[in-house]
C-alpha cells in the first residue's frame, strides 16, 4: 500500500526502488525499441537501442537535460552517442538519483 504524501508522483516512483521487478534490463525503466523476435534475450539491446536512437538526434556539443532520468543508467549511453558539452540528470526522487550514482 502506498502512502501519498505531499508529492504522490514521487511516492509512486520511490516505490519502484533501484531494482524494479518489471525492468527489462537492470536499471532501465523504458520498454525499449525492439527489432528482433521480441524474446527476453533482446531486452537489454532493446532498451539501449531506444536511448541511442533518440540520443543520435541530439545536437553535438550542446547541453543536454535528461528529465526524469530514473536511475540514470542511460546517461552514459546518451553521453557516448550525443557527445554533449554537458549532461544534467534530473529526477523527481532523490533515492533513485542516489542509487544510480552508486552504480557509476
């Protein structure tokens, strides 16, 4: 049962924790961009494919904001793909930012 405090949305995201049961690949909260048969073996590639596809459209040497970054596991891929001047990760929950930073 969730207890909704001053920020109900943050409460929901806090409840996901750093290892959500529905994550297709550890730390990733997106559903991916699938290109194969849709089997479980492709899940890790699918979540990375989605991020790299989107990041490839970002301008090079610009400042990038990852709004709603969750655990931030995608930020290394965004940096590698887009080569931004700066990358800021912003999230509604402090616990996910802390957990993500611990994984770096």
